[in-house]
C-alpha cells in the first residue's frame, strides 16, 4: 500500500505568479491525491527587497481558478502554521545556532563591495574555482575587523566540506550529479534566512515527504542534502521537473514572454481546464493512448513519476489554443454564457445587464464553433449590444457591396416587413424569395449588404439567426439606416 505523501509548492510573492507555479502545483497535487496525502501551499517571502504585497493574493486567486486547491496554506491554516516564512523567523534561529556550535557554519563580515570585487577578480582571472574565499572562516569579529572590506552586520555561511557529496537520487531522473557549491549564506544580515536554510527547515518541520521542483534547483540540491545531514535530519524524496522552454529552447521568463505570467492566461480568456491539460501534456504523455483531453481525476488515477519526460518541453501556444477551443465547444450554451460573463467581469471590460445576458445566451451557440478564446466573444457579438443608430461600418465593407446593393436592401426591407413569425427559418425563406429568386442574385452576393447593414461588418455570426436575436424592429431600423448611406 502506498504511504500518503505530503508535498508542497512554495512560490515567492515577488510579482505576477509564474506559470511554473501552476505547473509544479499540478504535479505535486496529482501525487498527493494519488497517495491519499496532502498538498501544502507555503509562501516563501524572505526576499523582502523584491516582495510585492498583492502578489500573494494573485497566487491564491490563480491557483484556485485552476482548481489546484491545497489542503494547508496561509489562507486555510493547518497543523504546521504559519505557512508564510516571514511568520516563522524565530523557527530558524535555533537551527542556525546548532550549525554555528557544531562548526558547520560561521559568521561572515565581508561587505558587499568586497564580495563584488572578489567576483570581478575571479572572472578576470578565469578562475577554475569561484565563489566565496572563506576570508572570515575561523576569525573572530575583532580579527576580521582589522582587514579591509569589513561590515558591521554579519551574515552566517554554511561550511561546505571538501568531500561534500555531489550526487543524489532523483525519483524522475535516477542518479544525478550536481556542481560543487561554495559556502552559501544561510542567514542574512537582516535576520531573515535565505532560501537554502528556510526550505530545509520548513520542509522538515512541515513533514514534507517529497520535494518536487524545477530542474534549475538541481545545482542547489547538494547544499540542501548537506544541511539535512549537518542538522541530523532525513531528507525528503527529491524530484526535478523539466524546465518550460520557449520555442527557441530558452527558459520561459516573465521578462521575455507574457505567457510566463500566470494571470496572462486568464486575461486572454483561456479556460482553466484547458490550461491544466496543457501543462500536464508538456511533461507527461496523454492519459489514454492518443487522447490528449482527459480529466484531472483520470490524470491522478494513472499517475506515475516514471512517465515524466525530462526533455525540456516547448511552450507551444498553438496547442493550448486548440485545447481551449475543444473545451469551449464541449460547454452547453448556459455554461459558455457563464464563462464569458465571468471572463469579462474579471477583466472589467464589460458588465452586462440581465437583458444582455439573456441575449448572450441566445447568441453564444452562434459563435461557439469558431471561438478560441473567451475574450473573442464580445468583438464577435458587439453588434447585438450596440444601439441601432450607433452601429459603425467597417472600413472594408465595400468588398461586400456592388451595384445591386441598393436594390437588395430595398427588396429585403419590404420582404421583412411582411414576415409573420420572426424566427430564422421564416426570415431566411422571405429573403431568399425576395432577393435570390426575385432579383436573381446569388446568395453570396445577395446577403453581403444585409450582413453589413445589420452588423456593420462583412464577417459575422450566421445572418438569419442574428436577425432573429435582434428582433424585427432593430433589424429593419439598421437596414433602413444603411440603405440611406448608399
């Protein structure tokens, strides 16, 4: 029987959440659910210089939107609270003292200027061994103060032994070798722990059994394993997921790619289930054969770390667009309407009235097949929510017009005035009889001017259904107005 696992995702609130936070959350949550364990959200906010207060709420909102919900976290509590590192500062000091007493750590009084100069010297000399040179190791404060580059407020560094093990077992990659670390700072001058110490202490105290993170942390893993050993603790199982990459194989970053921002997907109008499936497929095969669309529950049921592909996945938005279109087409008219209204409420771009929501419900099926993003809905249907005398005609409407256009409009207006039942079959029948048969004009040419008059555009949802939704009065008012312009 599988032992229930405890996994966590630990984002830093330094700006818009990275899409990698959702990517890691998806796989951590899947294994937690597979084993009947727990998924923990921890906020790692020890980097106070880059801390952005509203970023934490963005983490909560975007992960909840994706339904990647946690069992323990800052907003729900849990037996190991607090789940913010800034609320755990007193927790770390005893571990620092233990390392100082055992000789596995030491105070460093080197100024930032001295450290910068040291890095520049090593780069200029193309030194084979770089990093901190241990100037402070073994010295008292007074001894170090007599040397150049002294700072009144020391940091604490871990002492990395020469024989430090650089290999570790990875549950995805097998035996992994990492580069040798230098003497890392574990406690900053402001009293806040660095990531390296805090992550080890927190994972231990919170009972985390599996640490699943991006492969960029492979180089830090020997430090973490060493800290566990120095503190007399058992390290968790380790797994390093492949990095998400741009189409040019570079690491996806918020500076270069807007899609690295997790909130971007919601702003654009992607469905959460489409993004979840997309992130799963980046590093994991389809759940069933060639069927790429599957539920999260199906993903969990067959979850196996051995199936994770370690080759850096390419972040191809065309694939996401296809998935999003698929999920949109699987919605009912009511569900699609709700999603569209919810999207525009989130972006603040449109707040429809109850009557407009009802109109949207009738119009949603007309655009569903061609909709890729929820944000495309309003541009496609804007004509329905625009007053008749405010319809603007697109610059390219001349392509839909010809010498017959005035006659087409005159015949259509007369025919529509006499339609008894205002529904799309009756509207279509009347227009075909009056314009196609009556004037002998092909449908493609016959209905172009009518489409422009009703919607203001050459391209629109199905014409007769649009007229039905608009109603007789608005349809005729628009056609008469357009006729006057010809």
